[in-house]
C-alpha cells in the first residue's frame, strides 16, 4: 500500500528535480533563444521578400512552422531536441547522474521526468515561436490568410507534435549513448544524409525498390506532419499516419533508453 502511495510522490519529486535542473543549464536558454530567433528571422526574410504579392495560405503555414515541409529538418525542432540531449548527456559528462540517482533511486520515475520536462518546455516554446512568427508576418503583410483553414490549421498542431517528438527522441538518444556527441550526430546525419541519400537513390532505376520503403523512414515521415498540401515528391502516408511512423520510431528508442537505464550501472 505504501508502495502505491509513494509512486505519485516520487514522480512529482523527479519532475520538480528535472525542472530545477533544466533551468540551471545555460544551454537551455541558448537553445530556446536560438529556436525562437531562427524561426523569427526566417519569417521576417520570407515575409519581406513576398510583401508585394498576396501570400498564399500554404506559404503562411510555412512561415508559421519554420519552413514547414520545404526544409529537410525543422531547425527549431533540432534546437529544442538538443535541450533534451544536453540535459541528459551532461549528467554523464560531468558525473552528476550518480548523486541524482542517490537522491531519486527510482530510475523509472527519474527517466519519465527526464522525458516529460524537456517535452513540456518544447511544447511551450514551439507555441510561442509560432505566435512570434505570426506577429512578424502580420506586421509585414498586414494579414494572415488561411490561418484557420486547411492545410494551415492542421500543420500548426502537427508542428507542436513534431517538436515534442524530436525532443523526446533527443533525450532518449542521449540516455542510450550516455553522452551528447553521438546523440547529436545521429539526429543530424540520419535525416540530412542517410534518408536524403535513400530518397535520391529511389529515382535511379536500379534502386527503384527503395520508393515504397521511403514512407517508413522516420524523420521523413515525421516531417510530413507539416504537410501544406502536395509539397512532397515522395509517396508518404497521410499527415497523422506519417506522424505515427515517427512516433513508433521514437517509442522504440525510448524503450531502449528505458531498458538500458533501468538495467545497467549509472
């Protein structure tokens, strides 16, 4: 009975611990600032460059979501994922994971807090970033057409979901590798090099068999959450089904992180 009663309390303590710790890392503020600033600058440049013609709804959606599906990876999401990478990876780099486990020996509760806190920060920052982008575009254009209609109305929540998934993935990878460099390399190399190379090879006759497999590439599928209507040359699942492909990949990595964290030494 006491075990059941202590469960929520332990998780609450772990969440409080992680919230205090993530706020003490200077990298958190740099990465949050970079995520918001990068998107705002992109929104300003894109809006200013098109101020002489009425903006299409799809272009509005791209500005709000930091480039939408027109960029290979969402730059702000990468910055936000790095929050989770640094928050977890630095514990192993500086050896602070041992006192953390001494204070909070329930590893499952501690790892849950490590995943939830950066994800919650990302959710807030992504929403603020979209609001800033909207304000920038509105100041230049004087209007935001199609803001509440398809596909913009679906791309915006898709952007929030994508940011959270990237952050959870970054945190889990840092836990699996017990460090920062390997997690960051994988987050960048797989979507920018491996998946893009496979996509290009699929257009070669000898590798045409790769075409049907592209819809299962996790990062490419996740990027489809930002779909703004026929913007992808690859035959992917629908928006939310593609998001599900990415979510399954993230869940597998989280499962690996959970297994290694609860079974191996700190």
